[in-house]
C-alpha cells in the first residue's frame, strides 16, 4: 500500500536566499518586544539584532545560509503524502494536507538537498514548521532515509535540521514507524563512517527528539531552542508542579550533557565547515 506518491510539479535546483520574516517595514520581536526594521531582520538571518532571539526559519532560508552561492540540487522534491487508510483527524486529512500546501507552497514538512558548503559536499534535510507543525509523517521519514542514502552514496556528511512538534498522529502507526526507519538508516551510515550532524531548532519535540534528532555524531542547537519529548505545558499539567526556569531550553539541555554545541545562526556555516575539516583528517 502506498503511503506517498510523486507529484508532477517542477523541482527547484537553486535559490536566492529567502528568509521567513513578515512583510512590512517594521516587525515587533516577540521576545524583547522591540520594534525592528524588517530589513535589519533580513540582513541578520532572522535573528533579532536587539536580543539575539532566533526567529523561526524555513528550509529555503537555511539552504540559502548553508549552501555556497545559495545553489543546491533538491532531492525527492516531488514526494507528497497520501491518505490510504482515511486517517481520522478533527478535519478531513486530505483536506488538511491540501490546506497546508496552499498556505506554505510546500509539498510536505521537510525538504532535502545536496550542495556545497565551503567546498564540502553536504546533504541537508530541513523541516518546515509551517507545514502541519513540522510533523513527522511518512514523507518526512522517507525523505530523511533517502537523504541519508544519498550521503552514503556520495561518502559525504548529512545534516538534519529539526523543527517539529513530533509525530504526525493523523498517520498513526505509519508516522511512528519513521522513528525506526530513520534510526536504522543512520546506523548504516555510522557503520560506513558517514558523519551525521543534527541541528535542533525551536521547537524540537516528540518522536523527532526520541529518534534521529538525538543520534548525531555532533548534536547542535540554536540558542534558546525548546528541546524535549513532551512539551513543558504537558509536563506541568501531569506533575502538577511549576517547572524550573529555562526548563528544556537548549542551554539546559547542553548543561545536562545531551548537546555538544549551541551555535548561533550566523556561525552555523563556519562551524559546520570547521567540523567537516576536522573529520576529513
């Protein structure tokens, strides 16, 4: 039974850097409440120049930041989710998928691409939170698995950029199966000496955290990112206690030993290039 199919729409192979910032001249930062020129936010990679708050960024933005001259080859761009078992949701699942496609211009919640970073070959799989909360469905799992296989064939590193609410529960067990599939592919890559970088951004939760997001040879995160399995609101309601200040922030996760580095967005490309240089020797 097919879980997804190929769309007949075109495939993007290069891009000018486009960052997910609002239209208009001014933007109010939700963190420091300062009014920031949208132009300044663009120039600062969607990081608030007043407080360094990292605003959410989509795959198009990250590809533009990471790949030399913003040029890449998108991988498996035409895969789209299906509804083979008439999945139950608060609205028709097929309609939800169509609404997400229309809203975002994306085919699903993850895009994968191959390009050069400071001359190094790199395969990147990046989630788009605007597409049903970056939830992990069959297409996301399949694209990550294929991205890993592409990196194995090229003998080059693979980077997964996570921003997700977790498993796409509308797809039930099909979604949860992606945890095992992607983890198994990473185990094969590890056996072949293929480096895997995991970058956790805000938020990285649920089945994504419980599987491939925490399996990196280097586990990285953006400053202030929420990282955990259940969200803080769910935990607080369960234990009926207030949570410590900064609970599940990237900084607290680093202190607990689950991260290797916290990397500001403007240093991401430089950091990855340095790590790849070190692994080459």
